[in-house]
């Protein structure tokens, strides 16, 4: 799945008030049940307020007047379904987003990774890949990339295709360069990409140890054992049931003393796995699995 997989949503959505009627709630439930049963995508345990905003956004984008109308179109038109999935997983990401997190990762996690003969890292909900390329650059600068494998997953196929190509708008490079420098970058950021017209493409060597694949956190299982799992700003739109489901998946997927990195608004506390981790850095939400 992605926050992209429900990564984040704009506060400027027009439908931000509480659910107005039982009819509307039923329409939402029927839409999500239909999507799950027909296409296998499970949004049923996403937090309702944000989910509702995105559904109404798509109702209007399809020039419809009701959620029931959207349901009918989604169930009979796969292209409409794909547009809905993209709407529900709008990617919000950037290179070295939250630079202090990456600086702390260099200081506190990289020394641990140096002790491993082989490193596996999972970026769950990787969106369009900026965070994945950031990690590839960081590992390269620390001399660890050649013995690393990065698994980048998302439920949004459109976002994954962007990630695989590694092509981004040149207008973003000023911000990305600033983030890179604040994150402790040791070289010139421009060394990692080639500019052409209004886009840049990241150097091929950054992709050589990255595996991109579709994976849905709500329904799919563990597929490997990892030393590090990044899942940032993905679970903030999940309800308690789905959050615990995902934490179970991550716990099963992490090696002993593996590292879990969450988003600024997320926490391991108040989950079923609170006592399974110790904080490596409470501020940056970096935890190490201890049991």
C-alpha cells in the first residue's frame, strides 16, 4: 500500500465537517466493501474524516453527484477505480524530507549497520521514491550501498512507475539540495543527477540495488527479513485496528535489533507492540526491536 499509501492530505479539502448522515456512512462502507471484494484493495480501516474528504474529491472529479454514483462507476470501470486509488494515495514526499531525521539516522543507525555483512532496508509506502533515493545516497556516502538492498513498496502503481524512472521536476532541486545539506550530505548534491530541460534524472548507480514492487499494507504479508523499515506518515490515516495490523507486519519483518523509523506524528506507543522496542531517538521516532 502506500501513504503514497495514504501519505498525507491537504487541509484545504472542502469536505472536512463530520459525516452528516447514516446514509452517507452507508454509501462509504458499500463503496469500500465493493472495492475490496472486486479489486482486493482494502481501505475499510482507514480513518474516516480523511477518507471521506478524498472520496468526495473524487466524486466531483468524476462529475458525479453522490458516493453511490461513484461506487457504480468504480465497479464497472477499472480506469475509474485506478483514479480513485490514486486519489486515496496522493503522494506527498521530497528528497531528505525532515533533514534532522536523516542526520540522526547517520549518527545513530549507520554505526549499527556497519556491523552487518549484508543490509536489507524496506521503505513501506515509498510513494514516488524520493525517500528511497535519499537513502541510496546516504548509504553510498557512508560506504554501505554495495552491500545493501533497498525494497521500495507502495500500493499505487502510478507512483511506483515514477519512482522506477527516477525523473523529477528540476524546480524541486533547490529545496532538495537544501534538505540534503541539512541532512549531513558530504558532497555536491548535483553530482547525483543529470539535468535535462525541465527535469532531472538520478544517476543509474543509485537504482542498481533498489527493488520496486507493489505491496498493500492492509492486506499483504511479510516478504523478507529486514534490518531497517521506514514507514513515515503512512499510518496517521489508519484506525487503531489497521495500525496494529501493520505494526504486527513490521514486527514480523524486522530482524532482532532491527530498526523501525516512523513519521513525526506517529509512535509505537499505544500499540500492541509498545514493549517490543526501545527508542534510539524519541524525537525522530527511531526505534530498535528488542523482542
